[in-house]
């Protein structure tokens, strides 16, 4: 099978399209014929070795985590999924990944794909949608009528988070470039703050929740917009300062649950139209290196997806 692989950590030059053997199945695995797989910032960070202190990556390593495809084989302990099921989900980083024609993945990391949504759209969702769900629902406890500030609203996580927050019934403010202001408003943002020209701490205040996808100085400044008793959830997208300038707010690392149950909830929201996948570019697997370069610019609306079949 064709696969995008690295033999060691590095930049774009470390990526190579190779012929690889189909992966072996564990007893709890299914073999997925990959139809589409998205590129996330975590993918190039893994390639460059930024995550090696957190997870050990076996080398050589087939890249990629998000996937949508069809089950073509399964291990003996798999009870829920069947051969022929169309599924989507996210592979773990410590095994060969999804930027290939086939991937072996634990069945508990997959859910059934809605019939009416195509593989490209579903492949764009797992990490981004589960991250948004973790930040707003699981750890953020966002409720109808509350106000939430979502940083980087035009990014892969932000575009889903805006839609999810509006579906909950919250008032949504987001940071974005001026060129993306109309785009995030169409997704449902009530207030758009141009991060290049406006200090967001002067634009909004007394908010119930901040969802921080950036870290660093943005994380520290975000304390200023929270109401007493407010909450901030964050992803490890950047360094999180040790300084905690307020003791009247709650700050939580939005750890993501990749299991079937939250994936199935995401599938329901997409199938109902409450969340619409946001795909900015579709690239064939043979040109996957260019997709990584595009993702690494940090200026992609929504997601970049590899079409495999």
C-alpha cells in the first residue's frame, strides 16, 4: 500500500511516500480501507519531534491520525463493528497512522459515519470536533445563555467550536483576522475581534468561558475577560504559563476523549446539520507533503484533507 512515512524526526524533507505492507491486526483492531484522512497541526509537530517527550513514536512511522473509511477486516474481539461499515475516528500517535491506503485501529476509537456525509467531510472532524467538544462541553460546561470567547475562530478547532457553542445557545465572541471576519460570522460568531489590530481584553469582558487554543501570552491575557467564577479551558497548542493571576476562576486542561461515545455524538450533530464540516483544501495522498506545508502555515480556514480513494 502507499503511505506517507518518516524514518526519523525532521522537517518536510523527512516525509516520503513509500510502498508499505498492510498493517497487522490486533484482536481489538479493525482494518480500515482509508478513503480520506485530514492533516492536523499535531501531525507536523509529531514529525518535527515536538511530542517525543509525551509519546514515543516508533520509527519508521506512518503519519496521520484522523480517518474516514470502510472496515475490511477485524480482530477476533471486535463485537460492535462489522466488515463493510463506514466509520470515522482518530488513531493514536504511538502506532502507524492514517495517511496511508489502510490503517489498523482499535475499534473503540471509531464510530459509524452518517450515510449522507461524505468521507472527506467526516475525515476533517475527529480531532478538531472532539477538541471543541472537550473544551466547551466536557470540561467547559457551557450552558444556554452564557457568553464564550473562542480563540482562533477560523482554525480547525475554532470553526467547529463556534458552531457547537451556537447550537448550545451561547453568545459567541471569537478572535480572527480581518480577512476571516465574514467567514466566522457565517459560522455563527456574534462578535469578531481582529487580533492583529484590537486587544481582545478591551473588546469583551465579564465572560463565562474562554476556550484557549493558542496558549502563551493569549492564555495569560484571557484571565482579564472572565467574570468572577468564570472558567477557562485550554488545549496544549502552545506553552501554558505557570502564572495564575486570579483565584476566583477555574482553569482546566481540556483533555480530549477519543472514544466511540463522543464520536457518535459528533456524528449526530453533523447528521442533523447543527455542525457543518469546514474543508478548505482536498489534496491527493500522492501530494501529501504539500498538504503538510499548507497546514504548517497556520493560516488555513478549517481543515486540509487528503483524499485517498
